[in-house]
C-alpha cells in the first residue's frame, strides 16, 4: 500500500476510534462525489449526523502560530463551504509524527497509543475563492477532534442532560 493510502486508512481508523468512544457509528459513503469520507451517526437518533472530509499530514511546516495552515484542494474547499448543506460538514486533519508509518502508533500490553492528533474546521459560510487549485485554510490547534466534540455536535442536549443540566 502506498503512503497516501496508509494515511487515509489510518485517518479512518482514528475517526472510528474517537466516534466509538463517543457512542456513535461511522459509515463510508459508497461514492465520494461531495468530499465526504465518513458520515458519523447516532444510533439512537439516526437523523442526527455530521459528515467529515479527512486529510492527514506529517508536514510540520504547516503548523505555526497556533494553526495548521493546510492547502485544501479547491474541490474539497467548495464542497465543504456550501451554505445549502443540511448535514454539517467538517474538515478533519490528522497530524502525524512523520511519513514513517512505524511512528504512528506505540503499543504495549496495557495500551495502544495513536501518535499525534486530529483537528477539525467548519468551512460553512467561507467565501468563494478565486484560486484554481487549492485554498490554504487555518485549522486552530484548539479544535481537537475528541469524543466530547462529536457528542456536542451531534446531540448537544444529550451531553447536558447526562450531566443533569436542563
């Protein structure tokens, strides 16, 4: 498998792990015409879902000033920024420690550690771009793709109710 395919598969595994911990399922659309790699759904409320476009990089030059400056292909940019989208769409970028897949995990009898972290960005309401090939988007390093983030997006009331807040 080439390195880009490995990054893709590793990104999918990462999202599955986070979503499983949040109690949600992931499905892969049969066709990726609209820059959607995975749909994340609630089994209790199947109408509650979000979609993600996955990217992965080991390029540390992209990280500066508290952001990942990611060159997103123009097709992905336009697909994710649409204002007429009913299901929320997010860009999720997984930072990897290097292009060596052996560095992506650390395993022992007690744990499996996925190295580095994934970050999210909503491009909803972003302006149209004049660029022809890509748009560099700034993904805040504070936007960590966590189980709580997924819970808050898919069903914000469920999280507050589970804490006894009404």
